[in-house]
C-alpha cells in the first residue's frame, strides 16, 4: 500500500479551517485529522482528545524534551504542537493526514518533510474574517484583536504555500480541498516505484523483441 500524503492546512484564525476539515472528514474516508496538544484552555463544547489534548505548560515541555512532537509553536500566549506517533501511524496505513496548524509550524514541517502539501485557507476578505471571528463568539474582544493582528503577520507568509483555497461557499471549499489532495496522489515524484516498474518492464520487452 502506498503511503498517505501529509497535508498541512493553515489560515487565519476564523477563516473556517475547523469547519472545512470537519466536513471533509464527514464526506470522505481517506483522511485522518491529527489532534494537536495545546496549553490553551478548552472553549465551551471542546473535549480533551477530540479538538485538542489540553495539557499544562509543564506537560507540554516534557513532550518537547521527549521529541514526541513533529513541530510546535507559540501562538498568542499559548503553545500548540503536533504529536508524532499518530501522524506516522496513519501515513503508513495509507491515510492522508491533515495537520491544521499555524504558519510557523507549517514552515517547520516543510523543512523536515519536503514532500508535505501546504494549503492556505482564507476568507474572501479581511472584513469577512472579522465578522466570522466575532460571530463565532468564543473569544473576548482583546483576543480577537490579537488574532486579527496575527492574521496580518500570517498574510505575509502565504506565498510559501503550494495552494490557496478561498472559503467563500463552504461546500465548494470542501470539494476544492478534496480535489487538490486527490490530484497530489498522481504527481510523478509520488509514484516512483510504479514508474520504475514500468521502465523495467518496457526495457525487458524491448530486449526480448530484439
Ligand atoms: P478556524 O478553525 O479557521 O479558526 P472556524 O471553523 O471556527 O475557523 O470558523 C469560524 C467561524 O466562521 C465559525 O463561526 C464558522 O461557523 C464560520 N464559517 C466557517 N466557514 C464559513 C463559510 N464558508 N461561510 C460563512 N461562515 C463560515
Ligand atoms: P485555536 O486556538 O483557534 O484552536 O488555534 C490557534 C492556532 O493554532 C490556529 O491557527 C491553529 O491552526 C494553530 N494550531 C493548532 N494546532 C497546532 C499545532 O499542533 N501546531 C501549530 N504550530 N499550530 C497549531
């Protein structure tokens, strides 16, 4: 079985990444969503082990020391990191594994794992972003302000991503994301074993004909 694709999805807080990912997983079976570890407090409705593994700062630092995280970053006062074991296991099972992480983490993954596919999700405008963040109603005005200012910084790094997905209509956004990931499976460099096999077969054929 071929290995799955590691997909890194980033985008401004409030862009709709979580909503898009949830829908993608509901519609298709080839995906596994990595659950990150964070020191941030759970929002109402969030469960430990589902949205995040909620840990203390000390517990988080222990994971760093044990090299149990593929990457980690600080984002608006808290730490967030990707547990290594789940990602490796699911990729080897052939699943396409999605990391929904911010930009510093995404750049670290790209450095360590160059074959990772990087997708940036954005709302159609900054005004719409503010509306969505406020509409979600999960953060105080101060936190919304820091997240908006962080969005400004993140926009500067968008060009480093492989694909851009505008989350205007949710349904279209989900389908676009799925098609991008599916196409990635057919890249020549992801199919080197097959390419090699066909080359060998054709060489053998030419040889047998001569
Ligand atoms: P993120 O995970 O990127 O921080 P969320 O998935 O929490 O963002 O979405 C932020 C808010 O925007 C939520 O209230 C969500 O319901 C809303 N939202 C997500 N996608 C769309 C969309 N395509 N159109 C309108 N609202 C959306
Ligand atoms: P939130 O607090 O809204 O759930 O997440 C804040 C930001 O942290 C989002 O941009 C989210 O994508 C990012 N994030 C979540 N998990 C990880 C992770 O494991 N590593 C990194 N680098 N960022 C993460």
